[in-house]
């Protein structure tokens, strides 16, 4: 299963994002979608799993959950927008993640690309950064990877160029 992971589009989508989406089997969006035209466009390309973020309106909150936990190719995956990082998880999810950790924990919000293994929870933490043009990040980023028989492989950072160059 080829996954494209993105976050913090803030209503922005372009041909480069679409191109990478077409290469995936599924698209995962970790919140701050902005205008639902973004997720509508992505859903036309491939199956989409998403969560709403703190900037998302009630329409997005009706369509997508705050937390999305599911199994994919034998792996337990949890996506939320504001999740924190190993040893600094968001208070809203801290007890649950310690009690029942997923194998992959995904969040957005910070606009900071981060891939980190939480040794205490035996959990891979992923934050794809931000692929939109709104925010303080300098480079627009996404992640892509494969999940096969309970293992993640071919993890790759996708750089989409300078944030300011797209305004």
C-alpha cells in the first residue's frame, strides 16, 4: 500500500500535490485542510483518510473526525492534528497513547517535518510538515511511504519548493 501523507494545506492544492496523489494507493491528510475543495480534489484521485484541524470549519468537522484510528496492511495507525511528540504528547491524547499505543502515530499542526521513533511506546511518529502556502515553514513538504505486511518501508520526504514562491 503506497501512502501519501500531507498536512496543513490551509486551502491550497496545486498540480505537484495532485501528481504525487496520483502515484499513491491512499492519501492521508493530518488536518488544517482549510477549504474542502482540497479534500474533494484528493478524493477524486484516490481513497482519502483525514482528520480536521484547529483552523477547519464546522463543515470539515462534520465530514472528518478529530482522531482517525484504523488498521492498514496489518499496522495500527492513529492520525490526529494536534498530537505533540514523543515525551511531549498533547494532554488530550496522552493517556490513551500510553495505554494503547499505535504502531504509527501521525499528526500535523506544527508545520515542522518530523520522523521520530518513540522507543518507550514502540511507535513511529510522523509529521509531514506543511504543504500549503500559509504559515511560517520555509519549504513545503509531504511524506510518502509503503506499508506491506505490517511493516513500513521506502519512507521518503517530498519537498515541494519554497512556501513564498507559491504566493
